[in-house]
């Protein structure tokens, strides 16, 4: 079994900050790419940021405002979101590419955490 759990979402005013966390647990040998995605109703889920072996990649809309990081010892990924805008409002999902002890490599999604930016 693998569990992927996001936390840290909430309501924040424009210009404010939030820090999301994604904790991965279970029968895991190795975690490869970890990424944050977001989705608003009626639109496709979009990549926000991802990290693999220390190499990061960001959507143009969040560059300079969001920072992705991970703690490999804790199997946890973070997304520090600064200078938040109303258009950042979405459900944020964690996606993890990992190798299970069974020898199967697969991707897993968390349940999502709501981020609302509004005054």
C-alpha cells in the first residue's frame, strides 16, 4: 500500500503565502519525480512544479513566486507559495513517481488540498 497525503491548503488574501506539504508512506523502495499540479472546475489539471534529483521545473505562471523542495529522509515534498494571486485558486494535487517493494514502478496521486486566494 502507498499513501500520498497533501496538507497546508486554506484561505489566504492576495499577496499572502501558504506552504503545502505532500507526505508519502508505505512499501516504497525509491521515489523519483515528485510534482505539484492544480485544477479548477472545468479545466484540465496543470503542472505547477516538479522536482527530480534536485532539478526543478516550474510553470511560467508561478516562476519567482513558488518554490518546490523535498526532504528525501522524510519522503515529503513541499511547495512554498508566495505573492499569491486570485488566479492561483485551485485544488492542488501531489503526484509521485515511485518504485514499490513489489518491484512495480507507478505514479500516485494524493486526494488534493484546496487553496483559495481571496480578499
